[in-house]
C-alpha cells in the first residue's frame, strides 16, 4: 500500500477536478470543482488506494475541502487502522 503524499493526493484529484492546475490549498467543494458524485468517487479512490473505510459523517468539507486537508484525513485514518 502506498504512503499518502500530497503529490499522490493531487494525482488522484486531477481526473476529477478538471484541467485547471491544483495546489495544496485549492478549494474543491466550495468552489464547485468537485460535485457530490465526484466527491463520492474521490472517497472511494482514497479508500481503495489507502485501505481504510470512511464513515459517512467524515465526508465533509472539514476533511475534504483542500488537498492538504485530504492528506491529513488519510494520514489520520491510516494511523487509526
């Protein structure tokens, strides 16, 4: 299983978020770059890639608004496993 890195998170996001370049603090949800279906695709990709199960209550902007927040979320989930 790969280690979560910012570059790996950005690579997972790129096909979902469109052609515009993403940075560590790019807003994904509030900007509309990801819609609800893309968000679910992202969570599924994160679960498959990093071998954890997300809870529905965790699928929030607090955890998933920016690539940096996503990385921190994945690292916390992996530490709990």
